[in-house]
C-alpha cells in the first residue's frame, strides 16, 4: 500500500495503466465476460464491481480528448430494452473525474468482442449488472 | 464465474486451496503485511477485507482437527493492548462454518513472520484493521 | 481436496472452468481424440470416462441459454448408424443438472475438429465409447 | 492411448517412471497428503484410488531387491489401531505382480514426510482410505 | 528402464506417442532430414537406424485403419530408380506388427516436407539408407 | 503517464513500491554501487540522481515509525571525513515529505552490502556523489 | 558505469544499439507514445527527455547514408500548425554529431505508428514536447 | 575445447551445424548485417572475420550437391562495381575444402534479406569487407 | 550430420563436451543408473551401450593427465566378485585412443553417486552390463 | 557495430561490463578453464586470445584503486617455473591503459577457482598460453 493509491488498484493494474499510451484501450469487464479468452493482457479483479474500480482508475487515467467518444459501452441486444441503469452511474463517475463532458459511444456485442481483443488489457471484475462492460481510451498528459 | 463459487474466490485462489493437503497452512494477510517478500506462493486479493474472504474460504476449507489450534493470530505487541475487535469477527465466522469449537492460538510477530515463510501460500488483502493477519491449517476430508 | 468439490475435478480443471466466460467452449474428449494436437489449453483426465466428469462439471458450469444448442456432439460418420447409446446418458445427465431443456446439436467430424481448435480448453479423458466427444458452451450467472 | 498401456497411466506418469533409476522412490499419495507442498516432481491423478494405480504401475515398475523392504507404508499413529485394510489389498497386488515375496516396512508419519520430500516424484491421487500412502523403491532390470 | 518397454524408446518419445490421437502423424526421419527445422515437436534418436525404432514403436502404436494408407514414404526423385530396399524391410516390420495388411503410399519430396511440418512430432534418427523417411498415422484403440 | 504520478517513477518501480510491506527495505544506490550483483530485485534508473528519485518515492512511500531510524546511510570510511553534503539534501527532502522527524542511521560499508542483499529491491541510479547510497524501510498506512 | 559511456545509456540500451544492423530502426518516443503496445523490443527511459538521449545515442550510432532521410519525425496533424520547436533542437544535435548534412523526413501519424511496430526497438522516454517522436535508421561503419 | 575442433567454432555454433539437415541454410553475415533483426536463430561471432570462420565450418559442413549453386552471395548494388575481392578468397576456401567445383550464385540485396529470414541460422561476425555476406546450403552425407 | 562427427554424438552431447573445461567430469551411466535424479545436466542416449559412446567421445575428449587416474569406475559391491568384463573393454578403448597409459580408479557405490551429483553432466545410456558406469575427467589441449 | 566500440566486445559483454559495480570481479579465462561449470554468468568469446580482449575491456573498465591489487593471476603450480611470458604482456597492457601503476597479485589454483565462482562473470576465451587466466576488480568513476 502507498499513500494516495486506492487499495483496489493492484500493483499489476497500476503498472498496466502506467504503461499504456495515447490511444491504447482498457476494458473493464463484468463477471461473465470471456476476459481470459480475449485478453492480450489480463488483470484480474475478482470480487469487485466496476463502478468502484472505474472511480479509482479515472483518478489517474486521462481520457482521450482527440476522439468523439473516449468511452465505449456494449449495446443492448434488443433495441427496445431500456437503458441499463449502470450507464448512469458511469456517467456520473465520468463527470466527477473530468472537468469536461465525456461522450460514451455504444458498440454491437460482436464488434465489442473484436475490439476487446485488441485492447491493451482487460480487467476481469465480478460485476453482475447487465451491459456493464466498458472500454476506456487513454489520452495524453 | 461458476455456480456455487463465491465471486471473491479467484481461479488462482481456488486452485491453491485445492492443491493444499493435510497440515499445509495459508496466511490471509492484511494490507501492510510484507506478503510479496515472505510468500513462497503469493495470491493477491487487493481491495478486499479479510472477513469476507475468510467466509468464502471456510465454506470449502476443512480446518485441521488433529492439532490443538488450527488457527493462528499475530499477538499484540503490547500485552496491555486490548483484544483486537476483528478477532471476535473471526471467532464468529469460524463458529458459523464449523459445527465444533475452533481454538485460535496467538504467535509473537517475528515468529509469525517465520511461519508465514513456510506457509503454502499467502493471500495479500487490503484489510486495514490492526492485528488482522490469520493463518489457517488445513485438515482432512 | 475441499468440501463440496468432487474429487475428479482437478485444481487445474477447476481454475479453467472458473476462467471461462460467456460463450467460451470446453471439449470433453474421448481417449482417441487428438486433444494434445488441437488444444489451445489441454487438461488431462487420464483414466476417466466422460459421464462422471460431465456430472461433476455441470454441478458448477452454467450452459449458455442464449444459443439454440449449448451442447455439441460429433455426428456419426455413417448416417444409418444407430444413435450412440452414450448420447442418452448425456441427455439424462443434462436433464438432472438443469431445470430447463437442453438441446444437443450434432456437427460433422472435421468441423468438430476445427471448433475444438478454438475452444478455451480440451479435457483429455480415456473414454472408450464411440462418438463420445462433447462440447459445452458456457452461459452466464 | 497405446496398445498395452493402461489408460490410468498418463503420458507424464509414464515418462516419470521411465526416467527413474535404481534406488529412486515414488510416493503414491492419498487425497489428503500435502503432495503439492512436498513434491520435487508432482504427478496429479485426481479422482483415482491407489490400488488401481498401483496395479498399473507394478505392471512396468521393477521393485528394488537389494534392500530388505522396497515398499514403505505410513505407520498408524496409535499403535493399538488395527491394521489398515488397504494394506492387505496392497499385499495382494504386490504378490500378483512379482514372483517373489515383497516386504513392506512402516515409517512414522513425520519421517514419512521427510522421505517423500526426497522422492523422485509424488503421485497425488484422491484415495480416501486411511493410511493409504505408499512408497515404491525402483529396482534394476 | 521399465519392464516391457524397449530401451530405444526414450521417456520423451513414449510420452509423445501416448499424447498423440486419432489422425495425428509422426515422422521417423533419416540422418539428413531437416528435422530440427521442420518439426513442431522434435524427438532426437541420434545414432539409431529407423527399422529398429519402427519395430519398437509399432509394438505400441496403432495405425489408422480409417484411411487407405496409414504409412507414407518419400517418393524416389527419378521414377526409374529402383525401389529402395529399406521399403521391403518396412513392409516386413509392418506385417509382423499387424494382423491386417497395411498400405504404404508415396509422396513427392516437397509435399512430404510440407506434411512433416504439420506432423505431431518428428524423430531425428541417424539412418543412412536412401529414401528411408517414413510417416505413421495413428489409429484408434 | 498518469495524472499525479511523477515521470521518474517507472511502471516497474511503482509496482515494486506497492508490493512492499511493513518492514521491507529498498536501496537507492549510486552509480558505482554493485546493484546488479547484490539485488534480489533490480530496478534500473540509469541517468538519474538520487535526490530527485527520493522526492518522488517519498511522495507515496510511508517510512517505518516503529523503528528508531527508518533511513540508513553508508558510513564514511575514514571517520575524520566530513559529513557528505548530500546527506543534508536527504535530510531536507525527508523533512519536507513527513510531518515528523526522521532519524538517519549510519552503517559500515560491508554491513551495508549485506543489508542490501536482503532488501526487497535495489534501484540503480547514476548518482555521482560520494556516500549517496540510502536505504528506506517501509512503514504502515 | 564505464569510462566514456554516458550515464543515460542503460546497459540494455547499449546492448540494443550494438545489436542493430544496417537499415534497422529505433524509435525514441515521447511520454504519451503507446510504446509498450507497439514495441517489438521496449527499452524504458522513464524521466528522461529526448534531446539528452539523442545526444548520447548519436555519439555511437551511425546514421544510414544510403537513404534520402535517415531520420523520421511525426507530421503535425494540422498543416497550419507551426513547426515544433524541438525539431530545431534535433537539427542542431544531428549537425553536431555528423560532419555531413542529415535530412529529416516527416510521416503521417498512423503511418508513423505502423513503422514503429516494425522498428527494432522503441525507447519510452518521458519527453513532454509535442511532436517529439523521432525514428533513427542505422547506417554502416 | 576438444581435439580436432577449431577454437573459433563455439559450442552453440557446432550444435547448430549438427542440427541442420539437407537443404537448410546458414548465413555468415558481416558486421553491418541486420542479423539480430532477421535471424530465426542467431549465433554471435563478434570480433571474427568471415574467411576464418568459413574455413572452420567447411571442414565439417557438406554443401548441397543437388542444386546448381549451394553458395549464395549478395549482389553488388551497382553493376559496374568491380567484383569484391573477398569473393575470390571464398572461392579459394571452397576449392580447398571440396574435391568438386562449387558454384556461387548472386542475389539482389532485398531478396538476400528475405532469404536470410528463412535461414536456419545467421552467424553475426565483425567482417568489415564489402559484399561479404554468404549463405551456405547444407548437403547430405 | 557433419563430416567427421560420429552419429551417436548428438548435437547436445557435442555442445556439452565442448563446454567442459579442465577438471570437469562427465558420467556415462548404465540403464539402471538414477541419472535423471542425480544429474546437474542430463544428456540422454537411450538405446545405446557405453563402449560405442566411449569410443566416439574419446575421439575428441582429452583426459586429464594431471591426476593419477582420469577414469573412475564403480567398485563391485562384494570384493570377491570377479572383475567385470566390460572393464577390459574400457581398458582397450582407452589404450586405442591415447598414446599413453590411462589409470582407472575404483570408487565405492555411494561415493560414486555423490561424485556423479557434482559432475558437469551425466549421459543416460541403456547399457545393461553390470558395473558399467564410468566417469571421465577432462584434461587440457 | 557502433562508433568507438571495439568489435571484439559483444553486445552481451558490454552490457555485463556496464552492469558491474564497485568491487565486482570479472574473470577472463583461457580455453581450458572450466568456465561453463564455475560461472554465475558466462560470456563466450570463442576463438579469441586474452590480450586483445583485455585491451578492449580496459578501454572502458576502471580498475579498483581501493585495494592493493585490482588484478589477480593464477599462481604457477611449481614455484620454480619461470614467470609466464603472457604476464608481461598483461603488465604492458595495464600500463598503457592506466596512468598509475597497477599491482597484479597471484592466487593458488584452487583458491582461484573458488574466487571465480563468486565473480560477476567469466569470459570464456580460446587463449592457449599457460597461466593466462586473469581477474579484474572494478573500480569507481
């Protein structure tokens, strides 16, 4: 443990976040996501929900301001499904951690999987909410 | 995720618990414990407290009934310190998971470190309570 | 050994089942299957038959309910061959472990091999029945 | 699978048995034995009992005829315990596989552990009988 | 050394033969074959000729009876070359080890190389006869 | 790069600092120190001086308040040498980063080497000042 | 440290520069470059700016005189941006280290990334200037 | 060192030459060749010139007599350049080591690089002559 | 295969013999020797007898002339056993390969094992003669 | 190859020299020295003599001026042997590379071996002179 580093950021996760550069992406995956299968680099966070991790990560992680949407969500499969409540939680966390507005784009499930394969890393959480998977694209400092 | 397996038990931790045999010991260490330094095998559980992990582990893990005390705590350094409150939490968890009484012995800090070096594994949690380190000795089935 | 974990589930197999996510597949292969050749990840279960392993696995493993058939068998080569008796055994095991009906689809031998190459893992058993190979697709919890 | 090789002998176990030389020892350990902790080389045989493995191994494995007892058992802890029934099973298997009489010596539990540490390999079975651990010393051909 | 296992079968070779499944192929290559270059898995047998190894291997190795020819030879480069004498040796060994007739097909040199690249393993012998390379396809038991 | 993390803290160094626990020690070594020889874990910081690294490390790193002196310097070889000026720099940096007084003990050169061998990590800088090596003992949070 | 070797050249960097041959390229990347993601071989130089490293490298490193431009810069995204000031610094360093004129070509950002993927190595600095990434192509001696 | 083995053949180089088979190629590269970048297997011979190594290698290495030219040189870039003098040295060495005439073919620089990528090994010498790179194709014994 | 290298010397064995220096020892072990257990470096030569290997090795390998006996045999256990016939074979091979007389010393079995543990390498043959194990100490060139 | 780096210094050797610190030792060993056996880190320089390497190394390598003799030679075995001529070569090289006088101490053969075991690295040359082994102790810059 170090001063000023949240305890849910493991040493391996911190190292991963630091190594990432402009345009690299990280997936924070829910408990059912095939993370071990798709990840180029896998960081486990068993037993954790996504919102608490997202908070800790955004404390350090600059989002990419060069693209229209530095945050990507997995689209609901049925278009008449209502908006997943966890997306609002994400919105609030993003607003709290950035002094500018952040757009979240949506991506179809299979496309989301392909994108996850190319991400720098995938964090495997135990989040149980539906449509909770989220991709962050790193910006510059 | 699997049916009936608590989400705070990571795949690596489950494998470790299964590989252990009669008399092997596992340390559940708090956030300040030098776990990475002392561990023969290290299992990280960053961001987690010990009581929740202890519950999940004891659901599967048989304690050794061949020894006077299958559970070991780190002794308070000053003998006039009052009993750490987390020990009572442990007591309650142990009672809930076993239908017989479990003794918890105490061990001086430096001896505790030596014993941790020989343990089969050390779990590095982020528990912040004082005197929260705990060693479990595995029994038979 | 742990309380509540069948002894024919090895630590490595349990870890593998836990790491799999939604849509990942596992092949339980018979004794003549070229498992070592095709597997991305190989889990050996020498000396075991498939039905006993299938029972133990399904105790933990959720099948995918998002697809028409979460279970795949290798098609008999000659269409006039009679239905392999072990398929009925599988049917019964699947019914006992799920409270909803499970469809088993059939796949031509060479296609089955290609699919096995992409599976998350292959379990190499010593099952001696004909047409006993079986693929399970993991669902969500 | 090969012609004439029992299916409960895994490729890794066969390789191990072949590599051993005169005087090298192998432990066939029961399900509660701390095999993973003590083994210089670990061979897993989850889900198997010892007698069936012993039969298959002795089909290939020459016992050492240069020592008084090429087979070692773990002594019962209380001397008034009756002789473990599985020892008679072992006796019968040993007689069936050798055309000369084989002595089985007994060794105190802690000494047995020390000896297991120096063995060439330990096979981790799921045998549930008491006092079932057995050490074989390899002879010459 | 084990009872009943020929001494020219190394532990690594035995493990390899056991791991192979239905349809997997093994190349027994002569001393000039680019084995180290082409092999996915290389098993060295320096100083050995092919016929003696072939005998030992066929004692355990079932040939594939599902294909027209489970044995493949490298075609002579000039069609007017006479039949390499070692092929008759192979024929005799194959007859002695199987109670049914085994066909040996021939394959052009460059095609043979491509096939060797996909074989499960290549055994590098020191055989000095011309056109002595031979591929065996594994069958079922 | 992350928000709030100094750029002279490499990802590997941050991971190392996070993994350390109560009582673990880290050596910040000058350019002539035999760091590669003595280190259990080596972290290179070529081209950097020690004071700038010390500042960045102390921003995160809690010093041990359970011991008389959580900071150790290498004693001057000749006792009549004057106090190395860099020690005053260290004193100032330590004061700026802690709101309580920090004692720095001195240790004879060969003893210092022995202690460095047991440290959790050694950072190899290019510091050119004399007697600049410094050991930090980690405290609790 | 060695006589005549600048301290900001780490042992690993020197080894890398020595291993490179005619036509091989090295990228000196700024602090936001996705170096860890793109590099075939990554050399970290956290906390360092590019000009100081460039000076030290060019002291040893011959530039390719067989191509029109042995140095490549990342083009400004908006063509009306003014010339990045660090390019002049580079120009001066290149002039000081070579007794012939060196051309610097510019490359569009995405093309630059593709080229970086094929480079022999990428050095990850903490340079904070805009458009500071630079590729050097090695010449002959 | 062994009797009859030249001292400029390192153990690793001898092992490499022995492992090569009919048709496999080895590149003896000059000091500026991008050997480390292109080599599937790299053998370093820093400080050595090519002619002395070529002599030692040809003492053991049979050239391929099945192809028109078992030796390949890198073509001069300008066709009006005169024949590089080291080629005559090579010619003489080849004549001294073989009792039949050896043809040396020439290959354009970029094609030569592609071929080097597929060679079994590349030896990185410090040869300073121009156009000194040479490829040998192994024959049979 | 190379010109002038016997085919029973594998690439790995040749490399090993070349790496050895003055005073280093190699054990040529019979088929029952616990070679895999005792060897710091193991070289397998399954299916081979010792005399043929000894011949090939001595063609290259200088024996140590600085010690009374550069060759060591394992003493017969019973002193009234007659001299093992293979020793005379060794004597003859040694005479044929050296133009000076070579002494062979004998060493008690357990001492021989200890010495084998410290040898540079052990060659595991399938020699079936009694008391055939032999140690060679390397000399200078 | 780099400007100003002698070609007989391999990339690995340069990296090794740079990593060494004050008091670390490197052995430059002759062709018969048991370098591979004794070395903690082995750097091969097959085909090279020691004087040429010594020259190149001393161009960069500072000798330790804190000890009476930073250079150690292996004592002649017979005290009446005359001084090995290569020692005078070493003396001259040392004088040419340092502007102060360097003492060379002598050490008995077995002690020399023990010291070599603890050296940071051993360079295995093919030097054929007697008593040519030499140890250098690194100083400070």
